C-alpha cells in the first residue's frame, strides 16, 4: 500500500482489545501509546523486554508467553505485529486480513493494512505525520510542529486566547534555552512584557513588534518606589484587558519579589498565574560544573541572600547558625558583602580553608569562575575583579569539582 493513499484516522481504542505480537523493542515502543489510549493490550511473545515485563507486572497489559496462533486475533479490533521473524509477521497479517482487522506490520509498511504515524501532543492538539517509508523524516517534522505549538510560534487557532491577566514567568539564569516551555509560551502570547535586568535578554528579541516591552531597569530609581511602580503597571495593563508577562531572571519567588506582585494582583482582582523558572542558585553552579550536593560530602544546601552584611539591623539571617552547618552555602547578591560574610562564617567555626567559587555571569557569554577560599576571598575579589551578578558557592563541593586547586590544604 502506498502511504499517500492511506486514510489517516484517529481510533478510539478505550476498552477494546488490541493484540501486539512480539515483545522486543519495537513492540515496547508501541505499547505505551496503546495503553494511554485505554486499549486492552494483549502481548503475544515467548520473550519480552524488561520494560514490557514491568507493564505486565503492573497489570497494564496481558501477556501470553508463547508463539502466536491465529486465534489470538479473535475479538481484536487492531493488531500490531513487531516480531523479527518475517514469517510470523506474515502469518499474523494474514490472520488479521481474514478477520478484517487492521494490522500494522512493523517490518514491512508496504504490506501493512495500517500505518503508525509519528504523533505528538502540545497545546491541546494531537499531531500525526505519516510518510511511510521515511519514519525519521516524519518524526522530525512531528518534532518541528509540536515544538512550535509548544512555544507558541504557531498557535492553535481554535484555542481561546487567554483573557487579560498577569503571568509571572521565571526565565532561568540567562541562556534562552533554559526557560521552560510553559514560560516561552506565555511570553509569546503576551501583549505586554515587563522585564527585569536579569531576565534572559535574548528572548526579548523574539517578541513581535506590537508587544509593549517595559524595561524595569529604566523605571525611576529606589527599590521600593520601583516595586510599587511595577505593581501598578502590571495591574493597570491587566485591568485594561491585556495579557501581561512579568519576566524575571531565575525563579520569581527566589529573591525575586514575585509574591509581592501576586498580592498586588489579588488585591486588584486581577487573575495571576506563575510559571516557575530554573533558579540561578542551582542552575549556575550546575552549568559551571559544581554540584550543590554530593554523596559523602554535602547532605544539605542553603540558599542565602547576601544583600545585607552580617550584623545589619534588618538582617533575618543567622550567620552563626549557617557557620555551624556542614553543607553547601549558596550566596546570592553577595559579592559586595562577601568579605564580611566570610569573616562571620570563619568566626562561627567554618575553616578559613573552606573552598569558595564565584560564578559570574552564569550561562552568559562572559561566564567566569573564580576559585578561592573563605580566608582568601576578600583579596581574590579585588585581584580577580569579581563583579555581580555572581553565585557564590561555599563548601567542599567546590573541591569535589576542582580537586587540583584544593589538593594542598591543611587537614
Ligand atoms: N530570582 C533569581 C535571583 C534574583 S536575585 C533567581 O532565582 O535566580 C539576583 C542575584 O541572582 C544576583 O545577585 C546573583 O547572585 C544571582 N544571579 C542571577 N542570575 C545570575 C547569573 N546568570 N549568573 C550569576 N548569578 C546570577
């Protein structure tokens, strides 16, 4: 059969018997979609892969652990034959033909009465691509379409455009590839984007010209005045019926003041939703090759803001408690106060030889890691010209990642 003459359809298989002959990797790839469609899946094969065995154990498929007999197709609505023996496949497809049941022959699409398209779902749509002889090409085209649906580059026209409201989108640490699919979608559907300085700039270039872009860095100075201005702006635009995306670096709720915006929206009766982001506190060390935990080395990590120095009257951080912990400390907004923080940690009991890494401009072209210790960092920050934005990682995990640098330490 020529695939161009195939009649593409969607089968409702819920509660209907589907027989899969063969228990190898090809069968393994077909079975989950059949289960997902609610089919009553029966596998006939003397041997099956561990994955299929798992599905049998979980009661999701029935297994007949033997060779195929034509009577296996009695009562079946659909058949897939995926053995590596062409004679068996031929036997199955003949038995199916006799019973007028459609049969997919994985080894020979040309002799199949049914063809499995490459499928995928996104944005409430299911896409099926069929090219019979070129499965890789159909899979690639499927991927392209699904990707564009997901990211909102093409939109499903029947979908109701979301009404006005505010979406807080965490953009990740800076590399445009590190935003979530949901974040990208929200961004592409926005009428107004209110962006922070640390939000991934590269993504803003993809917005269409009619999208209003508000750069928060250009709003009047003074942190709390600025926040009030942002709250007012997002609420006003949303009340005017526009879809507002509040776009930030990392995650909106990790030192991002995101919840203040949620409260402002709620107070004004504006619908607000949140798309989490990859926080730079974890993602930036990871990209720089430093794990925040490691077996036998660190069983906890604490993420701490260093925007106030130890002893500051408004500080909520117990630095002496942090000094007594043995795990990893991840400091954000801490470059300026790092020397004072290091002194407090040493005073609280951490060794001056504790490894420290500054990862500056993480995931950006200018990314740079400066290695130091608690005892030496005050000097190294000046000597190496460490500047924000930087993630400061304090703890033995830094030495796990850079054993050579810390080999000659006492103790
Ligand atoms: N909400 C953000 C953090 C905002 S506070 C998040 O979850 O990542 C700003 C601090 O984040 C900076 O001072 C710096 O410590 C850190 N930071 C954000 N992006 C960074 C990056 N690309 N490289 C290094 N540090 C970064």
